[in-house]
C-alpha cells in the first residue's frame, strides 16, 4: 500500500484505526528508560509517539500518510503534549546520525531490501547509550497466529531484523505472543520483538 492507500484507509475510519493505546511491547521496553530524544518511524496515528511524549520524551514522529499525521496531531492536542510531526516516507527519510536516545519502529512491513535500508539508517540514528525497539508481525503468524499482513515477503523474523543493526548490542530478539480478542475468544498473534542498545563510548586512557 502506498501513501494514498493509507490516507484513504485512515480517512474512511470513523475513529483511530489502531486505538490511542500504546503497543504493549513498546510500553514494556521503554517505560523504565529515562526520557530523552525519541524517533518514531512509521508512526501511523501516533499512539506510541503521544504516549512517549506524555512521559517526557521529545518525540519526532514520521509517517508518509498526511491523514495519519493529522490524526496524530489531534491526539497529541487532546492529550496536551507536543510532538514533532513529519510527513515523509521512511524508505527515503534520513534521520540524523547518533541523535536519538530511542528509535522506535512498530509494525512497519516492507519488502526485505527496503526494510534492511530503513533498519540500517535507524540503527545509525541511535546515540551511544541509546536504545532501539522494533515490533512487527512475525512470519510465524501466518500459520500459528492471527491477523496482520498475509504476505510472507513483508513479514519479519528476529534474525532478519538483527542482521541489519550494525553497531548495536541486541538485548532481546524473539517471537513473542500477543493476546488478541476475536469473536471466537482470545487468541495469540505472533510478533517479532527486537530490542538493542548502542554501547556507550568509552573514554580513552590518559
């Protein structure tokens, strides 16, 4: 789907497509981090960006759907927080190197070459001591989970993500279970969750 398709999807929804609640894995992996400067790539309607801003983060949120960004701006206004919103395609966006204490990517699904390029730039944007968090629909979700894209070419695995994070130290890389309510009861979706940090620079001995 291109930006026009996503604009139409957001515009045709009477309310937020993804709700205003932050992703559970984002909360678990960032709640204890000291606030700093954060970059949310493919931020959608801004649920994670706004939640981070509420916790004192200075957040830049990037998405190629102008409609999603407008919805994010409205959500931020209602919550009384400031977010730097940018309408841009993350496949071409060049974040400032070494500038962010947190770089977040949640449910960005691209063909592998495009995803690899985004991941490498995202990793470069993490400053020493900073963190990287990715959550996405896992390839195993096709056969053992529920929901999400049904195209295996754009689904993720921990190994695929980790391979494109130069210079980062991986703390968590797994296929995680996420309970989802359905008309038939609660079932698990399977998500790729990768958490990494850039080691702090060490002072050279005198």
